[in-house]
C-alpha cells in the first residue's frame, strides 16, 4: 500500500511540478507589467510617475522611428509621464481590446476606426472629448470629420490620419474604350456612362460598386428620418436608384459580386475592371500585386453622387473611460493628433491629416506628378467638406447591416425591390425601438 | 507477354490521375510559392501562375530583413513543443482510467467531455482571458498553451487507443506487484506510442497555425509565434503581396518537413488509435 | 498467497486511483472548457457587452432569439452544412485507396494531398475567391466544355454560395481524413485482399466486400470529427463571405461571433450559444440511439 501510495503521490507531484515549472518560465515577462500599472494606480498626483498605455493598429515596424521620436518628445515635455506604446495587427485589435477591458486591463489611448469609436462611445466606454477639450482645441480639426464621432453632444474621438476616395483608372482600358482620361467623369451619372462605354468597347467591367448601405447616402437618399426615429429608405426615389443599379448589373457595367477590399484589388489588378473608387493605400496594393497594372494607373478626383459628398475613412484616437489616468491620456491624445505631428505622419505615411492647420502645408497641394502625388492632391482638396460615413444612432451598426443585407438580397439574390425594402424598413424600425 | 504493355498503360494512367489530382489539391499552395518567387510579376495574371517562369528570392530576402523570423520561429517552436508535451502528458493520464478502469461515473465523465466538443462557448475567449489573468500567467507562453494543454479530442483519441490494449497486460503487471502508475508508465504507454505520435503531430500543427489567441494573451509582439507575426504584413502600410506569400511559404515549410519525416510513424499511429 | 490480496485491494481503490490519474487533466478541462460554458448561463440572462453597463434582462435574449430571422437562417445553414460530411468520407476513402498503392514517389503525392490542410485559410480564401468569380478559371472551364450557359459568381450567388463554401471545406479537409483512412487501409492484412483476388473477385468487389467493412471504425471516427467540424464551421465563412449574400451563408457560429465581438452583445450571443448546444445535444442523443439499434458500436 505504502509503495503504491508513494507512486501515486509522485505522479501527482510530477504533474504539479510540470505546471509550476512552466508557470514560472511563463510569468517572468508578465511581472513587470503588473508592477508598472500597480505603481501608478488612480489619482496620480502631479510629479508622480504615470504610465500611459498607447495602442495603435498595424503601424510597427514601418513607423517605429516616427513613434520613438514622438514619444521621446512627449516624455521630454512631460517628465512625469511614460508612454508604453503597443501596436497590434488589425485582425486582433478588436478582440484584444474587448478581452483587456473585460479583464480590467484597458489601455489608456487607443487608435480606432470611426465605426468602432461610435460603437464604443454610445456604450459610454469612451471619454467625452467635448468635455475635455477647449473650443480652440476642437477647432483644430476639420469639423466634418470631428463630428463623425459625435453623438448626443458627446465627442468620442479625436480624428487622426484619414483618406478620401480617388477614382483610379486603368489608362489602357479607358483609352481603348475611346474615352479621354484627361476629362474624367465628374458625377455618378457620367461614371455610369463611362462604364457602359467601357463594357461595350472592351468587355471589361466599368467600375466597382460596393453595394453597401452608404451608397444610398451618397445619392442624397437618407436611411432615417431627420429625428433618427424611423426608417426613411422605403421610397420611390430609393426604388428608382436601386433599379438603375440593377440595370447596370444586368448590363455588366458593374460586377455582380460582394466586393471587399481584396476583391477590389483582384478585379483591378487582373484588369477585369477599368475604374475603381478607393483611397491612396490602394495604390500600394496594386503596386506590389500587379506592377504592370500600376504602370498604367491614373488617379483623378472621384465623381460625386447627388449628395455631393465624399466619405473619408478616418483613423481616430480614443481614450477608454476605464483609464486610470484620464488627464494624461487626453493630453497625449491631443499631442498625437496635433497639427505638427499629423503633418509629419502624413508625410511619411502618405495619408491625409484631419487638422486644418496641417492641411495648409504645401505638401498637400504640390503635385510631383507621380500617381501617389496626384492621388494625394486631388483628394486633399475636399478635406474641408469631408466626413466619415456615420448614422447618428446608437444601433448604427445594426441599422447599417440590415440595409446592406437588404441591398445584397436585391442586387445579388434577385429579391423583389419593393418587398425587400418594406421588410427592411420594418426591421430597422424595430431596431430603433418602435 | 501481353500483360506488360497493359501494366505500363495502367501505371501511366495511375500517375496521370495522381498528378492531376495533386495539381488540384496543391494549386493554391503552388500559386503562393510561384508568387513569392516572382517579384515584379502580376499576381493576378490569368491563368494563375502555378509554376514560376523565373525564380528570384528578393521577396524572401526582403521579408526576412523586415521581420525577425528567427525569433518568431523560435517562439513558435517553444510554444508548439510545450503544447505537444503537455497534451501528451495530460491526455494520456486522463484517458487511461476512462479506458481501462471500472468505477462509478466513468461513462458520465466521458459523455460530458464529448458533449463539450460541440458546444460553442460564445464568450469563451473573454472568459478564458479572465481565467488566465486570475492564474497570473498573462503575457507568458504558458498563457498561450495552457487553455489547449489538454483537449477533449486528444482524450478521446487516447481513450480509444488504451481500449485496444490487451487486458492481460494490466493483470500481469498487477501480478508482478507493480503499482498502477508503473503499469501505466512502463507497460501501457509503450503500447499506445503510435497514438501519442498522432497527438504530437496534430498538436504541433495546431499550435503552429494558431494566431488569434497568442495575440490576445501576449503583450509583447516580440513573443509572437510566426502565424501571429505574419498578420502584421497585412496592414495598410506594410502590405506587400510578395512578402505575404514569402512569409507564408517560410511558415509552412517546417510543417511539411515534420509531416514528411513523421509520415510512417504517423500512419501507424492513427491506425493504432482508432482501432480500439 | 500473494495474488488475491492485490486483486481485492485494487478492486476497492480503483475509483480513487482513477481520480488521481484524471485530476490534472480534468482541472485544466474544467478551467478552460467547462468554465466558459457554465459562465455563459448567467451571462445569457444579461445584456453583458464587456464595455457598457451590465443589467439582468431575464429571458429576453431567448425570446429575441426565437424571433430572430437571421438566427433561424443560420441554424438551417449550419444543418445544411452537415451534408458535406458523407462527401468527405467518400472522397477521402477513394483518395486513400489511390495513394495506398506502392508506386515510386507516392510519399510526395501524399504530401501534396495533405498540403491544403496546412495552407493558411487566408491564402486558400484568396485564391478560391479569385478562381470562382465571374470571369474566373472555373467559369471559363465549365462554359468552354458546355456545362454552363450563364457565368455565375459562385460565392456571391445565393443558390451556390453555401455549396461552394462546403466544397472548399471539403477540399481543405480531404487530406486530413485521407491520412486517417490510409492508416486504416494499411492495417488491412494484404493476404485477405490477395485471397479474394485469387478467388476471382475484381477490384471494385474487394473494395466493397473487404476494404469498406474493415474500415468501419475509421469511418465512425472520421464521421464524428468531420460532423463536429461542419457544425462549428467558421473560418471559411468568416474570410470568404461573412455570411452573405444576404444571409445565404450565415452559419450559427459566425452569427454567435458577430453578435458577441461585432455587436458587443455577449449576453445575447451566449443565449444563442446555449440554444445551439441544446439542439445539438438533442440531435446527438437521437443519432446515438439510432446508431446502437443499427448495430454499429461507437466504442
């Protein structure tokens, strides 16, 4: 008995030891973080050392030098603050943020896109910048972009780098269709005409249409009534617009496909489509995927729909309300997005700034003739009118998804236009709470 | 006399079938490989380039310089080995009594275990994060490995393997006065070696490819395994198609090598494991 | 003298020894497998969103689920997805028979067939998405041999999208199951097959009469594993279609994920998870009962 008992005990011990050993080697690196955040918990007084955790999305190692300098500058001006910069890939940042907040490890300053910032803001998870910022500080940003993350009088985010759509054309296909790239389409209507001609003469698709809900807004067809209480898209005007697109699909002017970013690259790179509306990072994708197509790529100002708007795609900086160093975090968020720092970032990343002052820099108006340069200058001119796509309600994501799904049903699944719009209308009304 | 040409024909037909099917199965991988070897060539040319028309290692050199591959590969190897060792150890221990002992509640435990294989835990990632944090493991490799240090699938597999073990073995061990632990270690484990090999290989591959969970629990990107690190190449500023392709090939090669090397053992393994 | 005490002693303490063996593994399983499931029960009664305030909402989430059109669609799609299971078995058994021959270089072919299993889903999605679009290679081939009049965008057409995803799932998984079946084939005594051949049986007959029956335990194992994989399918859908067009390829695990991580509705998402679990549990009880009656012993 005792012999057997010993064996069993040793068996248990072995397994415990294994766990223990591995735990020891595993926890070594986590130790410093614990002490770092414990050392400066709530209510840090002036002079006390504070660590601000700053998260960005997919910027390392490309911009390591920029951030190292930015952080060094800030730390020099604010000796009591230490910035702990972390960068995570796009695929992980949302999951990582959720789990960290759940675990009480929320970062202090975070880089988020507009949709996420609004989603989190409406759940009271973000610090209200309208409270924290002076009127002067707020005025530094383009009002359209800043207000894209404002709801019920609260400002959830500070805009950071942004991008505006440009119309990219495949010069060969356009010229083959007998069109003059020097005189590009200015409206959606002209774009459709160009598309038709390209389809007829070359067999390629005219342009890429994403079928998203936001396309309605670009045509001045609102989703919701002005008081945001009810759906407003079940109208003859929307029907007419949708039918117009159905005809374009039928004629092969636009591809009958769910278009995401990768698909857009594929269609353009394989020269299956002649024109594509996108922002400057698209250039880089085509350049590395299809250098031969890059050579014949042209950038022109993007045509506008009836609403005359061009939606920007902005990356913002937010401060989660779970932060324990609100003052320092807000201060650093302002610093990252200030005119000087935005200008510098735009120059190295070839993006557009969201601050009025930096956009005045000749960098955004001087055209060096390269594709990147043209794309930059033709898009920068509409910065002052720019705003991000945004539906000003709490359940924006639900509403957006419902409308997008309904549009997919119509465009791709051949569903009846009127019936589908009516169903979607009642679904949206239900989401909005009537 | 007449048989020979027929046999040659048959052989040709067999090879033709094998090769056609190989292209169908390997197509996407060959395409990635070709893309990675042909910088400056349109990736989306039609038809897809399954075989490269020229070879240039530029993409490999550049991506190797851009990312710290040796470090990420080393991290992956450590994580994968930890996962393999823990899975083998814990699932062999857990499965053994489920297969050979008779005690109350045995079938209930087994049924419960199998049931969990189909239940989707919606907030599983969040809850596991909280658990890992409560255990004080956050930020270490153990946090990556521990949640999958023993899986129901492996316990199931090992149970089947132990069930195929002859009963007389345990009896004879007992007759010799050996303890249950000694019987397990010295008599039973050698018999299920093939099944252990299967777990080892499958876990190795699983750990090698996992990318989201490591990013959730690791705070320092320097600790990332290769699959997680590769997702940095998909950012809007670092995007380079050739680099992604080259990085993918680099990360798959070790698995293919492991697979080729263990093929014989692996096959014996699965047969031993399922036979039960 | 020595033998009997040992036997009786073991008989008494077998349970405690068993528990000692199982404890380490069970602790881990309890922490990382059972705990999240248990945790989701109270969570399902709240509006837990991680970031906002949490309130108790009673059975609201369950009531909402039963009226949720997308959820019902996702359940139907997940059940339809199970159709892929028998096809996986048939094709992987055929592949296994093909690579079971002893010709030169067969190891290379086995590796080739296994490669889809280890190729990353992102890469797989990229190329299949491209091959399957309107002007893609697949359409080109099908229309040039006259099998098709109108060119279809396979993944953006509600009638083909789900089946196309199932095809990709199958393509990616075949190598995995092939290896398991191959192991089974190799364990079949060669003389058995040879004897049958001498008796005048042809190849097809030996496969049907000898190979398939002897593969039964493998078929059971692979069916079970691929069934669970099919019910929980996520990666392919997430990367290739995101559930579209409309809800045509929305599966239950994708919907559960979307409700949690994209809509910040973990309470609702937990409730959906529980409903799916109960349904699957009921289904498997039926299947197991049926299986026993049919005489196929699972263990």
